[in-house]
C-alpha cells in the first residue's frame, strides 16, 4: 500500500532515512570512542530500539521506569534512566526490573539516594547510580561540583549502590570544567568517575569537542523535526518522520484547515514561529491549532491547496507527536513496509 | 485505596463533582428547553458518556469517526460529528456507523456534501447534515448567510442527505443574527432549519440568552480546568479533574521539579500564564515544562515543598490531558472507586 492510501492524520516514518540517521550518529560516536546510548523517549517503539542496539549502541536511555519495563520486555538488556525515581511503589518496580536486566539510575539528592539504597539492599542487588549535574538547563541536577562530590561520596559508601559517574543535559564547555572539578574533589578519597554521560540531539556533532564525555544520549536524531532542522543538526532530506494530513476546509481564500491539531502535533512550539512546516506549501503559515484542526494561512502560496488535498507536515517537536499516536507507519519510497505499535507510550507512571 | 497511594503522575476524577457538573448543566438546559448533546472529546470515557445520557442528554458529540465508533460500541445511540468527514475510507466507516446508530455530520463545503451524498446513496441510507457557520472562531464554517443557505439547498436536494440545521462554535449575538438571515433566505424555498447547535463551556450559562439555539454542545464542563476557572463558568470547588504529581527534585531553594511535564499536561497554554495551578502551593509559579519534568518556582511560597511530597495540579486545558493518559481514576472523598480506560483516545483517524 502507498502511504497516500492511508487515512489521515497519520505518522509516517521514512525507514531509509531513519536507518541512515541511526547509522550516522553511531559511526560518529564510534570514531570518537564515545559510547552511544540513544534515548528512546522520542520513538517509544521496541523495534527501533532494537535497530539502535543492533547498529552498535551499548544500551538505551528511558525516561521512566514504565518505558524501561516495556523495553526490557522487548529484549533490550542495558538500560539507563536519567531520572530521580522516588516512592515505594516505583522503587519496587525498579528493583524488579534491575533483577532482570542491567539498569542504571540517576540522583540529584540525598533523598533519592537513600531511597535507592534501601530498595537495593532489600532486593539484594547493587544498583549503579549516576549523579545529575546542571551547567545550563536549570531543571534537575546539582548546581555545584561540591554538591556533586558529596552525593558521589554518599553513593559510594551506601550499601547496595555503586557510584557510576556523572550525567547532564545538555552539554557545554562548563560541563567539562564541572566534571574535572568533581574529579579533583573525589581524588583524595580514591573515588573515580566511571562514566560521564552527556545528551541532546542539537549538540550531538559537538560531542567529540568535549574532553570528559564517555557516553552520549540523543533521542530526536532518529526522526528529526523542525527544531532540529533549525539547530542545523539534521538537514531537510534527513528528516525521517512526517505527519500526513488532509485539508478538510477552505472557508476563505487565505484559510486552510487541516485534520490535525494539538491532539496530533502537540502544542510544543520549541521556540519556533508556527506549528509545523508544510512540505508542499513552503509559503503556508501554520499559525494556529484547535484539538483536531490545524489553522493554516495559505494566502502567500502561489498555488493554494484544495479541499481533500493531502499535505505533509514536519512537526516542531517530534517526541510528543510519537507520544500521541498508538502506532507509526514505516515506509520506503512511499510504500508501507510495517506498522509499529508505540509500545512505550501511555506508560505514564 | 486512597488516591495518595497511587503512583504519580496520575489523573484523578472527583466523581461527586463530575456528577454534579453533569447534573447542573442538564438542569439548566432542561429549564430553557435546549437539548443537551455533550462533547465527549474532553473525557473520551464510555462510562462518562453513559452518565451524561442517563442524566438526560439527547445524545453526544464526537469530534472524529473513530471516537464515534468507540461510543457506538459502548451503547451510545445518537451521535453528532461536528466535522467535515472526507475521503473514501472515512466515508465508508461513517456509513457503516450510520447503519448501526443515528449519526449526524457537518459540512462547510460543497465538496464535503458531495462526498456524503455519494456515500449515503451507495449505503442506501439518509444522512442528516448540518451546515457549519462562523461568527467569530475563524476556523471552519462558512462566513456568510448566503453561503450557508446555498449549502443548505445543496443538502436538501441531494439524494441520500437531509438538511438538519446549522451549527457553530462558539456562539455570540452575531450567531443568532446569522441564523435568522439564513432562515429568511431559505423561507421562499420552504426549507426549514430543524436544529441550531451552539457549543462551548465558557459560554454555556449564556445559552438561554440566545434566541435561535435548539441544542447545546459543551465538553470541558464535565471536568473543568484552569481556563474554565478563568472564564468563570465553573468555580474552584467544582473542578473535577486533578493531576497528582510528586516533587522529584529541589536543586535550588526556589526551584521544584515535578514528575509531570508536557507528556502529562500537554503544552496548551490556553492563553494563561504558566502551566497549571498547584492547589497546595497557590504562590508557586509553574513556569516551564520538559516532557517529563514540571519546572516550578516556589520562591514565593511561605512553606516550600520537599522532595517526595505530592502536589495536586489543575491543568490549563483538560482535554489534551485526558488524551495523554490511557486511564483515569475515579474517586470519592479521596477513595478510589473505579479506574476507567480512556477508550476513545488514540483513535487518531
């Protein structure tokens, strides 16, 4: 079946492009001796995670215990969760997972570390923990090397835990300086930093310019989107995910309404103007959305789309789009090859 | 089980409040002899749709054929889809649905009407069609009474179709004037306007001030959200849906990070500042989101939340939140009574 026969709105993955994206980053990181641990939150598809591992990834990154459970069920055997996992119920699930496959987790507080230690001791397992630090995102992560060193010490002396290194997102020159300072602080105590994990698709081709990174987490690189285009990390002909929509209304000369809105594209702007790039109508301005309507100004288009016409959209931010669909269609040269369930979506807790 | 024992992030519906919301609007519309046809896109839960019908709704509104299919499977027997349904595959599904239960649809173009007529004739059914008109939203809908009258005529003379009236969203004084003008234009041809359907939760208590409305569609009223609070249509103690989250990080004195971000709350701002109202910390400013992190400034709070603490959030816009979760928990006085699948989510096409 050709993708043009699929009902809209539909998410179509160009398999050739996606496989090339997976290979390209793997080759680059291999060349620079940086381990690749792609973040599957972008696609949440077991089969794509398997392709990433088959291409050479050391394992994968999952944002939630529930995502990691799905990926373990799919046979992925080395999982990193860069998140503070708190609370009895989640810690119990984490340890059940850790009993099946190697799992590393993250902490930026003594509270999180104490939770991990208690759960690991009860499960009679050793849980590797990285310390999250912050050199720019201002989200999670300790802001000072002294605090990072203190948490590293706490992990190192906690029964049931192993200090496994440092992680941050995104990375910059200050990240390297931060790691070096923590290393200095820990040297006297003979605590080494086994791994340093940086992440982010926009900065992926700069990973080799960082002196401290040992492992890299990129998510969006597998598909790409409009914000990644803007960052320059991928080119238009490398974008592997498109949303095909249909023009359902043309109430005025300038206005076209698509059958995809915020329940298709999400409302993530990603710092961009408009909600997506329409390939067939580069002059069109995707200026607004309702839940099931895309509002497009086609006034500047030399030819304007007609009712019933299909148009192809590159979303601003692709990760929440995958998360809205229960399945994605994989195609080559426009021909449907596979339909994958987005197995790890809806795994909210 | 108490809701405080549920893993977070979790969507909890206060059943007493929800049932009161359903009853209140039903009583109001009954008192004003306006038929109630609630929009289920807000909740997408079969059991809630059944409660709405049991309370007195004449039927329900669904935004997509796929939503309507789920609701028909759940035993709801009178469905309205206020959307242009185009394309062979969707029209085939629409007619299969119309063969099972009464379904009304919408058109704002001759293109859509021709599609309906062809499908209805092939299926040997009569499909009721309303004409969508626009007096303010600037989304779908014909902008002039003359165009509305022309489409009404086209429907009336199309084999397989029945002209069933006019619909718009939202409503205002111009909507009534528009309807009257269309009625005048159609009078000479003996075409009457059987139904006039208006919609919207913010304007629901003004429905009785409109002279032309015969049927009302509200969706968000069942749960409420921060944007509905701002509109004044519901009060804080009537909001029936909350998202319980956990504070997973406190990297600085001012910053708290919640385990819910854009994949929990969506990025819909709804014209508001910030991403939600935190009940326990009214001074907190929910200023940013990543996919799985909520970024909150607690600097102005007299007492600040600790890591591991649970906080209760009213989202800006509740409809996309339901659409992100596979299930919602129904509770009374904090005690879990039921877990409902969000059956009509993920029905993208």
